[in-house]
C-alpha cells in the first residue's frame, strides 16, 4: 500500500528495531529503522516520514536532542514523535513534551500499546491516512474556528496567523488549542484538558499540560509572559479568552 504511513524506528537495540519493524510491517505500515541520530538524519533526508519512534537513550546525540532537531528542520512537514525509553523519571517525560514529542512510552512495552499510540498520533497528524489503518472518518474541511484574526482549520489541521502565515503545531499543541477554542470562556482544569485532548492515553501528569500550554503560548501569544489568549487561573487551570467569530 503506497499510501500507508511511513514509520521510522530510531533505537540502538537491534532486537527492538527488528521486533517493531516486523510487527508494524505486518500491520500495514511502511517501516524504516536507524540505530543513531546520523542514520536518522540520512533517512529523513531521503524519504518522507510520517512518525518517528525515538529512543531516549542513544549513543551520541540523545533522543531529546534528536526530537528538537526534528522539530526545527527547515521546510519539513509535520512529523509525529513518540519517545521510547527505559527510564521512568517523570522529568524525562516532561522534557520530551517540551521539545515537541507527541507521546511517550516506557519500556518494556506491549506491541499493541505501541500500535494504538501510533494510530492515535497519526489520526491527528494525518487525517487522510488510509481508513483501514487508522479506522477513523475524515474531518470536515470547512470547519474553521476564527479568533482575533487567527484561523484554526480543523479539517486540514492547520493554524494561520493574522498575517496569513501558517504556524507549525505539534499534534499535542493542535489538540490543546482546539480543546480550548471550542470551550471559550470556560475554565478547564488539567484533568479536563487531559480527558478532552488525549482521552488519558498516557498518565495524567499535570506538568505535561503546563508544558504544552507554555509551548502553545510561545507560538500564538504576542507576549507569552503576559498571555491574552490562553490565561492561567491560579489553582484551577486555563481559560481561552479570545473572542470566537
């Protein structure tokens, strides 16, 4: 299937690469693999990749550095990033989110869990992917939320600034903005945001929402330190205060 999403596995453990490659290929995906950052860069340069399964602990550049590099690649389209790690430290999870990861899976993992996380990220990232792989209907391309000159296109999953430029958002940032913009004026606590954006597909960690909000503010607020669109409500959560048109 030529239109099947292309997954890149980046892990220095050959057995894990082989296991994931075999499993995801059997599930209908195109799959490539790399053992380190250099090999990852070569793969990204020569072929289109939809999602990267990225090990946190790698020789040379670690997964956090590589995730940051993926997010800052010039001229690249949206790429999903799911971090894989044997570490259980919550700090690693939060830092991974801050540099642009869409999800986080701790080793050892179940293959079905990896598959479910991949499909979840791709549904948001690539709504036109083959239905038999992602099993989700496409969104309405005419559904656009407008606020303060911004245009949030739910069907195309695009955000355009008042000057017409397109603003690159990770899937997590996009889903968070959609959730806030569809509940204008309503204070949402962190648990509600976790439920509405990801259905609690990962552990409900308060700081993960805070990290996503901080990164979203840097992209849409004139002054992220003094936000006017997404405001904090001390001790409760966040509220979207922009006027919806």
